[in-house]
């Protein structure tokens, strides 16, 4: 069955019984877990494919935005500032989507992220 990671914190009387699938939405590298260790689990692979597409997109977007500043003249400092803000906003959006994915995995919900799922379905693993 599913591997479990249990921690008992006696001071606060909290018992964490967490399946390791939560690791799927760990930013940038979590998608490796279902691809490497959960190939037969449809639920884990569903979320792993979506996490992979998100990691790919949110890695490429800041790189493209950073290199686009090469074509912006130095005198357009406001435009460069806007690009930097967009880079930080993209990181914030990625971490927010990872948190949402984490909550969906913990709720054992097979959630489809809009726009992402159409590309994730094309991955044949």
C-alpha cells in the first residue's frame, strides 16, 4: 500500500500521518518522486505530471524574463523594474500553486489544474 511517514509530537498532541505523495508538489524537484517511485500509482502520477509541467513553466518563465532585459535599453529602468517584479510574482504564483497542489494531495483529491492538465495529459510515462 502507500508508504507512510509518522511523527508524534507529544508536547502538542499532534499525530501526523502523512503519505509521502505530498512530496510531489515540493517546488522544482518534487515531481521526481512519483516518476521514480510511484509509477504504478495513477493518483501519484496524475499529480506528478501536473507538478512537472508547473516546474517546467515556472523555471522557463523567469529565465525568459531575465534574458529579455538584454533587449531593454538601460534608460528604461522602469521597464526593467517591472520585469523584475514579474519574476518575483511568478515565483510567488508557483509557490501558491504548489501549496494548493499539496492541499489537494493531502485531501486525496484528484484535482485538475486549469491549463496545466491539458499539457500533463500529453505526457506518456
